C-alpha cells in the first residue's frame, strides 16, 4: 500500500475488503484502491485540494460496510455457491451408489426358490 495514502482511505479499504476470502481479497483491494484513486483524481481536476478530493471520493463510494457487502456478494458468494453445488452433486452421487448397493439382488438364487 502507498505510504502517502490518507489514513481515512486506508481504513475504508480495510473495512470494505474485510469480508473477502484470502484468494479474492488482494485483487479486489487493488481494484477498489484504483477506483478510489481515479475518483480522487477526477475531483482534483474540478479544483479541489487533494484532502478534499479524497474525502469527496470516499463520500461518492458510500459507507464502507455497504461496499463490503457488495464486494462479498460479487467475489465470495459465487465461490460458496459453487462449493455448495459440488457438495450436493457429490452427496447425491454417494447416495445413489449407496442405495444401488443396498438394492442389488444377490448374485445366487436363494435355496427355497422354486424353479419351473
């Protein structure tokens, strides 16, 4: 992270990426930082000072907890759904194999069976 990043921006980034899994956290953190920085640059071109531009960019992005929920929905939920679907498929396959083994008739006929 940049040493010259304002503390409020660093805190926003930490809070906004708190709900992400380790694998998706760093890329989302970098993307969010880049978008915040671009918003700050946009406000600089409108004549604001750098601290004012950062504050306005943070206001534009909204509360960090709301951003955290949006990032989690985008980056974490699809992974959890894929894991849940894989567990369901594997569980269904195991169940089908288990019931198939229980329902398989014996390979030799019972001794009391009458033959024509």
